[in-house]
C-alpha cells in the first residue's frame, strides 16, 4: 500500500460492482438469473429475447405473480429476497433463488428495466436504471407478470466487456442455459427469439420426453433410455444414452438437483463409473438426470452462481446414480465396494428393460453401397448378406438383386442398426459388420451370451422354461462346499428348468437342461459355474429374484463357454438375434458385445475434416 493512504469504506456503488462480478460474468449468467426468477414467480409461460449475443439486450418476460411497486423497488437492493427469512431457511432451500443479489448485480452493470404488475393491480410499475442508479419510476400499462430487460451489459465495466467472446460463443452459452431450464421445466411454455428470429417455441404442459425430442432432436432422443431408481429417500430419474451414442465431452450431461441445474464432482464421476467398459476412453454418455432428495440433504449455497452443490452423503448419491444408469442399460449392478453405503439395488430380473423413446429413423436410410464387394473367399455367401432390421428401414434397393446377397428380416424396432452387412471375421473370433453408421466389431461369445440370456429369462418370467431331457442322465460329484451351495438352491434350480437331483453324498444327477442353453453345455461345468455364482453371497435383502438371476447368468455363461466356432450361417443368425435383443450392447455380465466405429470417427482419424 502506498504510504499516506487511509482505509476507506467502499461506496455501495463499488460494492455492487464487485459483487456483480461474482454473479454475472457473461450474458448467459444474466439469462440464468432472470429465468430462475421467472420460474420462482410461478410463470406458466416465459418469453426470452436476445440481441447481439446478449450484449445489446437480454429480456425475460413472464406471466408469474408480479410485484407491487414497493416490492419492485426493494427487489433491486442487495440481499433483498422474498425467498428466505431466516438462517434456518438456508438449510432447506426450495426455490432457485435465495441470495437476493441477482437483480442488484445485474442492474449494477447494465441499463436495466423492470416492468411488473400483480394480477390484482390496476397498473404496472416500470423502473428504469443505469449502472445501479434509478433513473425513473413510473406507472404504465402491462399485462400481469414481469418483464426484465438488461441492455448494454457491462457498459460501465469495460474490463468485463472486453472479456466477452464472439456472439457465437455467447449464444452457445445462452442456449445451454435455455436448454437446461427447458429440460428442468417441461411444464413451462418457453419461447426464445434471437436477433428477431424465433429459435424455439416450446409448448407448456409437456412431458420430459416431449421436451427432450424438441430440444435434442428425435435422433438423439431415440438413443436414450429411461432412468428411474429410488432408494432411502433418494431418487434419480431421467434419461441416459445407450453406449453407442456418446460425445467427446461432458457438455451433454445435464444434472439437476431438486430441479436446479447443478452438479457436484461426484455426479460426473458416478456417470463415468456406470459406463465403464461400455464406451471408449475419452467418450462420454449423454444423460439428463434429476436427483431428488430432501432439501436438507444438499447444500446449494456453495457458490454465488449456485452451479455447484454439496451433498450430505456423496457415496449414497454416487451409488444411486450408478445403479440407476446400470439398470436403465439393463446391466447387473456393479459389485459393491467394501465400505460403500448403499446396497446395489437389484434390478428385478423379470421386468423387461425400458425401451428407448420411439423415433423415426428415416434419416438413417442407407446410401446404397456403391462398391461391389469382391468375393475373394469362395463359398462365403453369408459374409455379404444384408441384415436389415425390419420395420425400421427398407434395405437398399439393389441389395436383394445382387448375386449371392440375401436379405434376412429381423423384426427389431430397437435394433442397434437399421441394416448391416457381415464383412467377415478377424482372428477367427471377432465379427466385422458394416452398418449405416460405419463399422461394428462384435464379440460372438458376449453376443451369444446376451441372446440366450434374454431368451432364458423371458421363458422363466412366463414360468415356462422349456427343459430338454438328456439322453443319458449324468452324475456329477461336487466338492463339499459347492455341493452345500447347490443343495441349498435346489428348488430354484428346478424352477429354472434344470433337472438336478441329489444322488447321495455330494453327488448330483442331471437329467434335463433348459433347451435354450443348447446341446453342448456340460453338466459338470454347469454345476460348477452355478455353485460359484450362487456362492458369491447374496446382498442383504436379495430374494428369489437374485437367485434366479444368478442361475440365469451362470447357465448362459456355461453354455457359451461350451460353444464352438461359428459357421457363416450361424454368424448371420447371431447378428440377427442380437439385433432383436432388449439390450444388445452388453453381455449379461456387462462386457460389451459390440464396439462401434462411426463414419464420423473414421473421417476424423483419416484427417478428412468435417
Ligand atoms: P433471489 O432470487 O435470490 O431472491 P433476486 O435478486 O434474483 O434474488 O430477486 C430479488 C427478489 O425479487 C426475489 O426474491 C423476488 O421476490 C423478486 N423477483 C425477482 N424477479 C421476479 C419476477 N420475475 N417475478 C416476481 N418477483 C420477482
Ligand atoms: Mg433470483
């Protein structure tokens, strides 16, 4: 400090400017605060107008409760809020705003007008301000509700103004705010006008699904699965993308905590965990997750922008998100870490997984493959078969006519591809497919396991497992520990179509097996696998459903391990069967069945640019 200077108290004007810097750092934060206020005011419809990337104008008009003249004058004072009265209220904030500083901040760094009218008032009040100073207060005519207009943002803080980016960038941030609030409040009608062009007109009273389709597009919405899991007073609901739809960053992971767009490090972490092994490193799923919990279990007052929240019990939130996402993707829960709080919620095995949103896939119509694939391997007819998913898209017109190609219908409305062509096998193992979107590598073991698992589970759910008697019943002697586990679960095994009986001592006789498992499965291998799966120790509270799921997992595993090399016809059948599955993207243990390599990714890797 220079000598001779004395300490001075800052003037209100300077204090407000400093404080404004924390709340308002760019046009998007103005929009966020004004939108939150409109929502808190109970608006049914909100209209947003933006000019010049928000530099010139950001205006938010609502049909909410409005304010009296006195309240309107108070609202622009710092720490003026109608939403909190005591420090205890801070412990359970239910409104979006509560700090009472947004309007003071915004009006300190712009030319700001408030026009507001309560429904029961004769006239509206209009307050005109500039750089935090009131220029005029007058009565005017206006419909009930409030319009707040922020003009010439940062006109009196040139340093801030210089930090603004191009209109394009600012608009992208503004759009993100619009999107977040639009998703959080499908019940509110929203209109967005940018530079005199209407960008969105979203009807109120919509469902989240409808909003998603309007805001993200039908194609993206079609790749989403519903999420809804609840435990111990915590709930996560929303939508999450199937593993083949990913993004290069997390910007399309929308997390809301009690309807407030907000996130904490633990939410991003949990989302990553849930998709572990399903998507390539560096890729991120899309999701729209609403966390609902008692307001006392979350601290929203961590940061002036309220973008980050702190949870009372982060591990419980983490486990809930992981389980919610994994059940949405029809995956078994992740094994519980020692010391973790919650139990992995066991997905009821016999409830079919949710279907993605219906979507018309006309945009997926394949361009006709122009290249006639040379037939280098004689006799490998199936290598070039086109396998369209029936009802989704017509196969390329010339497909059926090309010599040697066969069109095999697969009645899947949920298929990962609308058509595909088997190109061959790599390393004698992995199947290579061409689809409308690029290349797909398939692990036939994992795929086969998924196919028979879903069939088996469906039969079991109907109580109609088709058991196939063995020509020669087999006697199997088990180690004592495994024998004990099997004896304990004998009833469940029989219920699942396994003809297993005690044969004295630690021996068992097997005289029938579920037909879906195929003929190659060895009873000895099967019983050993069953004992191992059932011995893992069921989580607390797990009942018959857990046992049945373990039986299904073990049986399918044993069946697939017994599998041989596939001939081209079997490959084709497998590809078609997998496309029909409820959850074709992973084996029942969560390993991927398919790895996608999109055309866009290939273009990028070859440096072909956009
Ligand atoms: P906070 O939202 O944190 O309370 P703000 O500075 O954003 O603080 O707003 C101050 C007060 O002004 C609010 O508490 C509310 O009473 C009133 N207010 C702001 N915007 C509106 C609006 N659109 N409709 C009705 N009242 C509003
Ligand atoms: Mg506010």
